[in-house]
C-alpha cells in the first residue's frame, strides 16, 4: 500500500509539534528550575517562567 504525500507531511508536522511541546515541558519542569537555582533567581520568578513555558508548550 502506498502512502499519500500529504499524509507523510502531516505526520512529520505532528511529530515536530510533539517533540517541541515535550522539549518545552522538559525545560519548564527540570532545566529551568536547575538553572534558576544556579544563578539565584527567586522562586516567584521561576514559577512565572515555568508557567510561560507550559503555555507555550500547550500552543504548539
């Protein structure tokens, strides 16, 4: 069975969105708090940045 070129393009776009969203989630849950602690950011600023990254992950 052959695949339609539009189906493969849509699949690649969905995979890219999934990977980007997962990257934003990983950054907001693990990387951002570690970097914020290392450079001495306050917890309220860290929480605000995590919220912004999670909203960006949901939009992708």
